[in-house]
């Protein structure tokens, strides 16, 4: 995004195709969940392009060679509950050894302020690249609070991955945390009076877990 150096809109035709599926109100819970997971994998490919690496020795059937692999113990994924859970397996499919932490936040329906109810993070998280995941970045309140909680724990390399973002949310996170890279697959038009993203996809948590 031109306005901010730390915001990336991952505008790939395959991502746009899958976005159209999850936006559709007639997409059922199973397909919604499957496509959220696939989007997380596609987004991870791009968002982790500066992942820490290390050299290892590999013996091919013909000779010994030095190869580059993802550095051991270097990545943590932190979903914001509930909806962020839907993105975890998509990232783990690329980084099966990543550790997973959980931050529980829900938006107060009146004030839209995030309320914390859970936090369990992997040990030595401060040494890892931490990817916060939440499909929806609306006012940005939840993402800002989650990032602040991680910074309090000493995390220095934090990224945020959200499938759909509103300009209001991107502004808030980019200004409050200019050191955090923000990866989104689309920047939607605006928020409505209830804090929902337009055109958006509705309530991501409800659509992933079939709760409405
Ligand atoms: C949704 C969404 C984000 C948050 C985004 O969660 O998954 O966490 O709202 O809104 P914000 O940017 O304005 O903070 P919600 O609070 O509905 O909880 P849920 O995932 O448990 O449904
Ligand atoms: N949370 C959602 O799940 N959807 C929105 O549009 C905004 C916040």
C-alpha cells in the first residue's frame, strides 16, 4: 500500500478467486473453512519470504551438498481467537514445526473495544518471528491489542496476516505499530455503523464455526 511502507496487499488472481468464494453468503461452513485455510497458505508463501534460514548438509544419492532450510525454532503463529484459528493449519502446512500461541479477544458489541479472555504463548516467543493471524482487520483494535501483548512479552519481529482489511484498521495498526509488517489480501471499502467490513464477508468466526 503506497501510503505505508509496512502494508502489503497480496493481489494475486488465485487469491482474488478464493476471496470471491468466501465473500459469497451461500458458501457453506465446510467450504468457507477450507478456503480460509487455503488463503492462509497462499498468503504465507509471500509473507514469509524473509523467513530466517540456516545451512545444512544433505547427502543426495550422488554427493554431499550444502542446502538452505528454514531455521529451526524460528517461527510462531498466534491466532486471535476465534476466527484466527481458521488460518493456522494453512500456515502449518508450509511450516509444520512452527509453534502456535493463542490470544483470546472478542469485540464488545456496543463499544467495539477488544476484551481479552485468554493468552497462552510458546516459550522463548521473544526469539521468534511471530505471525499474528486473524481473517478480519476491522477497526484494528483486536490486532493492536494482540501486538501490544506480544511486545510486552519481548517480541521484536511481529507480522500480521489478515485476509480482509478495512482502511480504518490498516491505518490504526500501521500508525500504532510501524515496525509490524501487515499482509492483507484485499483492502475493502469501509466499515458500517456496527463495525463490519463492507463488502466483507460477514462474521468470520460464525462462518468458520457455523455458529449462526
Ligand atoms: C472479529 C475478528 C477480529 C475482530 C476484528 O472477532 O475475527 O478478531 O472481530 O475486529 P476489530 O479489528 O474491530 O477489532 P470477534 O470479536 O467477532 O470474535 P470471534 O472471532 O470470537 O467471533
Ligand atoms: N469481524 C468480523 O468477523 N467481520 C467483520 O466484518 C468485522 C469484524
